[in-house]
């Protein structure tokens, strides 16, 4: 139950950060366009250029973030599986040693 909630919150966080990385360059482009047209007397077509550049930059940033995060999550999952396998192997060896020790004690009696 807790793992499902944690996974859902992790995915929600990933989605929020991906949307943020998409929206921020678009917002910066819109702000720059506004400031250039209002205070620097730039032509209105600057809006199209800066919003297009902001959108392309945001898409690149979002895709790059998602791919890097998913690869990190995959590495983390594989490491957790390897740690669990090592722990089980260690427990099996300890159980075998305990069994061998019991057998030796029984032989000595």
C-alpha cells in the first residue's frame, strides 16, 4: 500500500517538474517579448520568435529531464534488486553455516 502511494507521489513530482521545465522557458520568452515591445520599441513579430524559441527550449529541457530521471530511476531499481539478491544470498549462506554447525554438534554428542 505504501509503495503504491510513494510511486504515485514520485510520478506526480516527476510530472510537475517536467511541466515546470517546459513552462519556464516559454514564460521567460513571453516576458522578454513584452519588455522588448513595451520598453524597447521592438516590432510585434518578436513575440513569435521568442515564444517559438521558448517552446522549443522548453520541449528539449522537458524531454531531457524525463529521460535522465527515468534512467536514474532504472539504475536505482536495479541497484535495489542487486542489494536484495545479495542480502538473500548472505542469509542462505548464514543458514547453511548454522545447519552445518548444528550437524557438527549432533555428531559430537
